[in-house]
């Protein structure tokens, strides 16, 4: 599952993940992300912290507080580059925090594969 509010990122990552063999659900705001995570129980979530309606930190806290979905690994893939944001995301339960400007789709795919193989 991919939760982001930037159309270019959604298109690029959705296409790349589908080419790699993944089925990708998309949410463009935090409320929709929570609804889809609770309904679909995806294998992994890619989550931007800057989202309308409910930010990624809130989404992460909600998911990690729900026993039905708390074990789903959440990769925070964000534009926020402050150390405090990274630390807060990890404290909220993110399995990995990646800065969009510093990673490629291939980097993200490697992290997804690592997290899925460890579950």
C-alpha cells in the first residue's frame, strides 16, 4: 500500500512496484490510508508523513495501536528531512525511514523485500 499526496510520486512508485510484481493500493490522504490499511491488511505500507486530513505520524500511531494491523511493516518514505521527524517516525513504530530525495525505487524495493522476508 502506498500513501502519498503527490501525484507524480504515486504514479512513479505505483508503476515501479507493479512492474516488480506487487499489487498496490493507493491512498492520497491520511484518513483513506487508515481505512485501507484496516480493510486490506497489506503486506507493507509506504507512508508519507505530509498528508492531508491526518498526517503520517497519526496514521502510524493508529496502525501500530491496532492489534489487527500492528505487525504490518510501515516504511516511512517522506520529504521531511529533519532528524526530529525521523526519530518521531521511528518512535511511532516505523520499520524504516527513507528520505525521498536520497533513495531510488530500487532502494525502496530492497527494503520491502528485506522486510517481507523477515516476516
